[in-house]
């Protein structure tokens, strides 16, 4: 599926590349640079650029371009989601994703990419699994690895890798059990001079921080779930129960993760739009 990955900075320099199936010359990025020059801003670069022999699928995050190279037709959103997972993983490991940090942790970055993709297909993308496989870098571990010649890769298989809940490791214990849910919403609205909503929509996310011992099974319900026009879930959510009962039932990963994202259209939120936006106008 994905043959190569190129990381490009704002100046147009390829500062890192990773190949899985076969080595593709970085000159293939010239097609991407042509599309970049035609775009008015970095966000306007087409996410999919076709070439005579390859497909270039890219995202722009943290002032960097992440360009995946495929030789056959693949679902673009599948590759785009994987690229976002790569950036999220870097931010989880290094606090932020910048060119200097990626260069500083070249070894860890290559180890992560080796585990996240196997022969071009996504394998392990959950933070809990990756942190059991590859220890996050710190000063003491870096010094010890330099002296002993060891790597950050664990010699044992992650505890959750062979279970039916691969996103959560086993044996999690906390002195204080806590679960935090943050609902983040972005409201786009057009309001006339009388205060009436002409058009409004909401793009929302539910981010979680779970610190619970054992293997918790959680249920989250909404007052009016029919307002959601379009939703996407973390793999831990039992989708069949959501379809039948409109209830979120899930065994959560340990730590921070995005449980769901949703969209509410203008036909469902006229009053919400007036209440949320009047203070900003």
C-alpha cells in the first residue's frame, strides 16, 4: 500500500525519508513541489497528487508536509488518517513534532515507523502498544543506549497485541481512578443584524484522559444523540450498540485519546447557533 514516506519542511527540503516496500527516489517529490507552488497557502495543496507511476498523498501539520507514496490506487482517507496517526505519535513521544526534534530522535522515529507499518500496511498505531514496544526517549535512556549499544525496542511482545482489545495494555493499576472527558466544539455561523441565525454548524470532538485500573467497561450516553449528522469513533467503541441504542459502550485505552468526532448541521442547531455566537459578533 504505502511504499515510502517523505517529510518536507517549509523551505521545500526533504529532511527525512522512510521506505518499506521499495526505494523510491526523492525526485518523485518534484510533482508535489509543482502542486505546492500553484497553491496560495500550505493548506490549499491538493491532498492527492497523481503522477505517471505513483500517487502522492499528503497532509500539512506542524508546519511540515508528510507525503506518502503509493504505486497503486488506495483509499486516500485511509492513508491520510495513517499520516495523522504518525504525527500524533510523534507529538506523544516528543511533546511536539518539529524538524529539529525529528532529526534529534532519528533512531526512535525510524523504529516507530518500522512498527507502525509492516510491508506497507498499518500494523500498530495505538500509543499504548507502541510505548510497550519502543520506550519513549529520555536523557538517562539515551545515555545508557549510547554506552551499551542497545536500542529502545523491547524484546517482549506487548501484552495487548494478541488480545481482542489491542489498544489497551493489561495490568494497568492506579492509586486514584480518574476519567476526564473534554468536549471541544467549533461553531461556524452566519447571523443577521437582528440576531437570527441564517446558517450554523458545529464540528465537535470528545477527547478523553482515562486513568482507570484493570479492564474498565464504560458507557456514555447523550441527551439527544439524533443531533449528530456525521460521527467517527475510536476503534474501542462498539459500533453495533451505537447503531441500535445510540449509546457509546467501550473499553478505553489507557491515557489520552480521541473518543469521537462529530458534525451537527444547521437544521439541528438553530438555537445552539444563536446562543453560542451572539457574544462573538
